[in-house]
């Protein structure tokens, strides 16, 4: 029998923990693939190399690293953290640090996605379908985390 949450613990709607975990795992998979492609210099991105949709152009541009760290690795680290923060047990924890950590991490992820979208659209002049998948998953995850926190039990918001 699962343990009951402590009195006054924030309780997100039942669908939020498994949904955020699923999206985080999908993001982890896409980021792991992009990281593999980065380090193997592979061309199996399944993306055309001409025109506006050009994964190779995006993933090898000067914007594909930040302070010498591949953006793919940053995405991988982000989703590893989000998988941990979105485990159902972490949603049940009565910890403001976990709640703020999850919300803060996904907010930073969205800001970084906006930067990368700007770079793709206005500097690189190409988009990567795999990167777009990661961007969409990050935005969806942000929406679900915000909804999960907003719809948590009212007593959690008044502590």
C-alpha cells in the first residue's frame, strides 16, 4: 500500500507526475541521440542537409556549443535532472526545495530553448528537426510543471 502524503503536502493532479516523467524520458532520449551524433560526427540525423531544414548546419554551427560545452550535452544533463525531479516520488515529497528546483530548472530550460530558437531562425538560418523535438518537449514539460504546481492542493500554496 503506497504511503499517504503528509498532511499539507502539495498534491499535484494524478496525471502530472507520470506525464512529466514520460516527457522527460522522451527528451532524454532525443538529447542522448543528439549527444551521440555530436561525438561521433555521424550524419544519421535523418534530416536533409539542404534548405531551411538542415540538422548538420545547426548541430555544427558556432551556436552548437556554449562556453565550449556542446549544447547536446547541456540538453542531456537538463533531461537527466528533469527525469530525477519528475519521478512520482519527487512529486509526493513535501519539500519546497524540490518544488522550486523543478520549476526553476524547467524555466531555465525554456529560456535556453528561446535562445536556441533565436539562433536557428535568425543566425544559422536553418532548423534541426531533432532540436525542434527537444524544444517542443521542453516547452510541453514547462507547461505541465507549471500546471502541476498551480493545481496543487490549496493548502500547499499557503504555507
